[in-house]
C-alpha cells in the first residue's frame, strides 16, 4: 500500500467536522465575493453588516446541509449543533483578532446561524434518501 497515494483521499467522516469545514469554505468564498463587490462597485460600507450577516447565514446553512447529509439522521440536531459551533468559532476569532466582546451583533449572529444550520441539516438529511 502506497502511503503517498492515500494522502489525496481525505475522508471527513464526522458530520460536525465535515459541516464545519464546508461552512468555513463557504465563509471564505462569501467574504472574497463581498470584498470584490465592495471594491469594484458603488456599494457603501454602511451596508456591509447586513451582507456579512447574509454570508454567515448561507455558510451556516451550507455547513448544516453537509452535516445533516453526512449524519443521515437528526438533521436539525446536527445542523443546529453546527450552527452553534460555527457561531463560537466566529465569536472566538472576533474576540482574539479585534477584541470584540458580546454585543447585539453577537446575539444577531446567533439568531441567524443556529436556525440556518438547523434548516440546512433538515434539508440535507431528507435529500440523502
């Protein structure tokens, strides 16, 4: 068995880990797209928080979808858990990078990403069949 050949086959079997990885990829793509739109259009920076929250919701939905699809059961549970994990990661990054504490934006983030992840998980479980 060639160990070099098996390096390219990454198997993320944990539903939460796979969902978190998917959510981070979607977050990175959304942040890149939003920064390009901000740079090359007439969009104002004052509307940036609304679009950022939309990107967080889409990333959590995609992560919940992947988590639910991998689990095959309890999509709302795995998707909602993914939403909580995603929110904790974002809050931790915000705290460590810019010393952002808890505010109304934190509660808004929680109110968006947990239901988005749960709904994504429910849809992911039902599309597996």
